[in-house]
């Protein structure tokens, strides 16, 4: 994680990592909640699906993409290629929220 100073001397957190987050369920909804070192400003939680929560929990623990695909395949009995594409799409969405996702060496 790095800090960047704006022209108004406001420090912004850059490169927030997935490991700086936790998954919490509240009133039937799943949230990805920032708990990292840049708590001086509010970072809005991200609403995620049940499957998104499963993926995030595993990414937070440092699990590689292929292992996540294996676990979800065993749980949902969905084609591995479909799972791999869905996980890639999901991690791309996290990156769109400025959440750095280490996809692991086994992503290819």
C-alpha cells in the first residue's frame, strides 16, 4: 500500500490489497469491508454475492485461483472453464474498485 498526496495536501490510499479487507454478512447481504491501515478516511464497503463472498474469503487467505476453482467446482459442480472466467470477471470488478488482487501464480 502506498500513500499519494493530492494538491490539497490530502493523503489518499493507493493500491489497497484484498488482504486489507474482511467479508461480513449483515441482514442477509455480504459486504467486503476495508480494515487496512488507511482508516483515516471512509472507504465504502462493497456489496458482494454469496459466491463473491466465497471467492473473497479465499483470496484474502492467499489461495490461488486454480484452488478456488477446484473448491467451487466441488461445491457447485459447474464447469471449470466457466468458473475460471467468472472468477476473472469478478476479480476485474474488484480491481475496478481499486482493490489490488493477487491472482497467484496459478491464474493462467
